[in-house]
């Protein structure tokens, strides 16, 4: 075979090989637009997602431009992450594109102040599950895992000491939330009485992380993630990736073993 014939074949094989190698597990749209409080930890969160993407072989695209929310652009992703978003960040047309994204069987991950976002968008409130009310000062509290069969939950001890800003959240906006972590309100100063809970805190049961299926898709939320240092904590990162993996793929929950008949 002549050299001039071999060379084009080599280029073709190299091109196809690079295309196959570039195929990752899934694609993430990381969105961190703020129209209210802007968390300084957003930069740390973005860095953490890129590192998780390298470690677990998935693609991350970071955006703060709401014009990205169109059917054509969103279809390339498997999961949308709201990283410490606040306020009204999407217009009605962009909201509808996100609704269709979830309805097509895709996933959503909300981190910390994702629950302090889009209060007037009822569909989004139900997607998140509970919304932000208030918070006391930053402090250490005891966490208790509630469901270890969900991915990313195996590392938490019971109790598990953790320091962050602990949100008080509304009663459920959507039934069927599956709770993963709760805070022991006796282990820290849960705050003064508020409009939702006259006893202060959340009147006892205080979940901070959950998942559920909603409107054809999947949603995972964690109220953790205020402090920059949290995004280098191995327990939180394992928890975050577990939720992301489930939301993107629908996989990872340990199924009950069937007993032999």
C-alpha cells in the first residue's frame, strides 16, 4: 500500500479514536446565577465540580447566563445543578424550557440556597421539595443519616459532627420526599421562633437532604454548602456526587436482596 493511501487512513482512525475516548459518563450544566445574596463559596463549588468531573469521568459546563436555558441547548445535558443560586434567575420562557428538560426524564440537583430561589415559581418549589425560611449563626451540629442505601451516604457516621450554615426550611411543597440526612436540633442553637415553626428551628424533625422523582425526572437537594471549606470536605463531596450520580443516571440506590423462596 502506498504511503499517500496509508496517511489519510491513519488520520481517520485517530479522529474516530479521539471521539470515542471523549465520551464521558454524563453531562452536567452547573448554573450559579444570583439575583440576591451571592455566596463567596460559589467559586469553591465550581472548582469542586470540575475536580469531581475529572475523578468520576463526567463533563461539567459552568454557566451564569440564563439565555442558556433553551430546549436546543439543554438537550445536551443529563442533569442541571443550581449551585447557591438566589432570587428570580429565569424568565417564563426559560422556566418552561427547564420544565420540559425534567419532563423528558432528566435530573436536577439543588445545593444550599437553591431553596432560596424562584419562590413564585410553584413548579420549581415542588421540584426542590422545601424552601428556605431563615437560619441561625454558623455552628457545629450533629447529623444523622436516615437512608444509607442511597449513593454517597455510606461515609456518614451517626452522629456525624459537621459545621455549616443550617437552613430552616418550609414544610413539604411536594409529597414523597425521601429523606437522607437530618440535624439533631438539640445539638446546636436552632434559632428563634419563625413564621413556619413557633417552637423555633423546625420543631424537632429537621431534614437537610433528600431526593424524589418529580414530573417525569429526578431531583436531589442538600441544604449543606454555605462555607467555602465544605467543598473540600470528603464526606460532603461523596454525598454531593452520590446525589448528582443518581439525578443524572437514575442509578446507585442499593436494592434489597430478594430472599430465596
